[in-house]
């Protein structure tokens, strides 16, 4: 990967809070993708690109044309793009694969770049705590639940899902903005336990929304990518160093200092 870089971003949450603000954020994401396409070897989009996504056999949610077109442009040019389903877009099926030539993952994966091991996933349902969501995820990912949801007309189904998504954000908004301490950061605890038995250099997650860069007892680093409603943060690996950065239009990337 001489001269090339690996990029990681997550939690664009396109579709909220309004169509106008979502469109402005979508254009911002596309501008970021334009700035990195010259040196990107691979791009990992680590979940919750959309605040809601569901694929019927012949129907997908309306909108997001600019982002979908930009991703197609990137893959057509030879850049590998990978997508991880998050808790807001876990019902992704084969649209990204067949139309955009994107690899889609429903579970975390381990990748090695230039001798460094990366554990990559959205992060929802991992670690201790949050038993309610873990049960809910099992329900949502069941074939029966998906079959029943598909029986609804898309207009009704999408309206129900978007209302539920908005309610979820209202409930979690305050905790998303605060660092809870290492003993309460579930993904950090998951990474800490994992690395005790399986060596890893980096854990890359989304979901948490707060940008975080935390040392795991000198054994590894836990990186949470943050979100794009408030932070516009992402991670980049240049073959030697992994950095958490903030996208600023028409300016050089700004290092994001979030080490705890």
C-alpha cells in the first residue's frame, strides 16, 4: 500500500433531523470522499450511514442519490469500499453489492494492513450491558420479523421505522455526548477483554457517536469514529500510523484529540 491509505468513517445518519440538514450533510460527506479518493486504497464505512434503511425486493428508501453515486464512482475507479451494517441500517441486503460493487458485512471482521491487525465493526450489541437492545436486535434480525415487516406497504413501513429511529435518538442523545469513564464504555471493555486472548493492534468501531482514542493497557488502541451530525470525524491509516481526524472543508485535516 505504498503511498496509499485506509480510511474509516461511520454514523452519517442521513435522513435526519430534516431533509435540508440531511442533504447538507450528504454533500459534506461527498466533499470528504472527493478529498480522499486520490490516495485511498480502501474505505470502510462502519455502519449507520442512514438513519433508516430497508430493502424490499424492488424498493429502497428514497433519497441519498449523491452519496450512492459517489460510492459508485469510487468503486468504478478501483477503490475498494466496504460497508458494515449498523443498528439503523441492519436490514441492508444486496443492493450495495449488486449496484455499487461494495462489500457488505453484517458482523465484525479482522483485517491486517502492513503488519497491523484491525478489528472492525459497527459495535452495536458488543460488550457488557444494554440487554434490551441485544434482545431487540435478535428480533429485528430474525427472518420472521423481516418477513412480517415486508408485508407492510413501504409508505407505512418507512413511516413507522423513522418514527422509532427518531425516538431512539432522543432517548440516547445526552449519553452520546459524554465520556462515561472507561468502566462504563462498553466497547472499550469489550476490546480490553478481547485483546487478553487474541492480539490486536486496533479496534475500530462506530455506534458510540463520541470520537474516542483510548489506549488498552499498552496492548492496543480502541478508536470510536464519532458521527457526522456534530463532529465530522474519521480515522486514517497511512501504513504506519492510525490517526483520528476532523474534516474541515477547504482546509487541511485537523487532528482530533480525544485521548482518554
